[in-house]
C-alpha cells in the first residue's frame, strides 16, 4: 500500500478476509488489530460492516523525511470466540508493507510569532530581526524566498533571500495600526517547488516610548497678591507629549541658576502634575 505524508484521516487500503460462518453474524464479523510496526500510533484499522474488510487508515500525519516505509503486522479474529473444537485459522495474521510518498511541504518559521522591539523614531535602515524559515523537505533541494504580505504603514523592508528585516521609514507611535504599543506585520516564506508552498509568519514589533519631549509649564503667566497672607498663590501645571513612563510624575523647582528666587518665593508640590507658587513675604507690586 502507499500513502502520502503530512495527511491524516485518509484510508490507505483494504484487507480482504474469508470466513465460512454465516455472513452478517457475530461468528462471521472480523475484528482487526495492529500487532507490530506502528509504535507511534500513526495507523488504525476498522472493519467495514458490509464487506467484513479491514480498512487501514492514517490517524497521525506521516513524515517521509523521518520514515519512508512501515511494515505492519495485522491480526484478525471474530467478534465471537471460536469453539474449542473449531480448526485454527492458518492465515489469521498478515504483514502489510506501507510505502510513504514524499510531497512538497510548506516551509516552517522557527519562531512564530516573532516578537521584537524598537524605539519610536527609529531611523530608516535600523535592523529589526531575521525572520527565517526552514524547509522540512530535506530530500528535495529547494530555495526559499521571503516577501511582505501585510505591512500597513510600509515601515519594513525584507531581504528576499535571507528574511532579514529592517526599517525603511521612521516608526511613529501615533500610527493607528498600533495596538497597545504593538505593530503587526505578516511575512511570507515561499519555496521554489512546482507547485510552490508558502508559510505565513507574524512579526510583532513593540514600539518603545522614548523621552523625546520636555514638559511644558502652564499657565506661562499669572498674577498673585503682593501680600502673601492674601490669595492662594499661583497654581502651576505641567503637560508632556510623551507617553508613560516618560510623562508624569513631574518634579517642580525654582531655577537653581537664580538662587535669590528662594528668598521671595516658595514652590509647593500638590500632586504628580501640579504645584503652587507662593510669596514668602510682601513685595512691591509689578511684574
């Protein structure tokens, strides 16, 4: 018998049996058992109730590169035990030779999905990863080629011969295609068999937030009472275009370059994003 690799749930062939008991009775019905030759459980055998034939089928995909043939020992007996006086069958066992046929299998990515990270604003030409695949058809000389299937921002460039991925545009954290900071691209690996087979790999890139914006103070101007005991001072807040962890909490302080400021002013932190500026003692009115 012959069967192709990498398939399951298919019938390989049928075994005919002869029994002189009444057809259709339990004394006639055959029951098949695989005794030897299938330690990994790739095959099973069932009985066709109409013909009493044994139907050999594949339940676990076979791999031609690992093993290209099987020699199975199959036994058959009736559902009802033989009478003690009945003659013993001379051919209650059979040896079945199963030849596995090689077929072209799709390449397999070694790590799929492949996860990596890059800082936001990474310049074109920044290395991302080598997203390579292996061809399970070791008995066939095939060459793999790589291409993009999905890259909505067109950020990536893939070397067709090696699967080497690098950036070709600046990565922006403002992209609508980012989900929770992750960007997803689909890479294809294709062999040159006839017909060819293709594998699909997912490349997930985490866009890391960098601290590339300074905090901005608001309001930039305001007024306070010249008498410190009157009024609540000036409430100052800060904002930052960076995402966590490069935003709040902020630290407020009077400029250390002008030490005399601390003689007239105090700065009290209220929370992670606000502080209050107050006078220490009365000063002349004006700017």
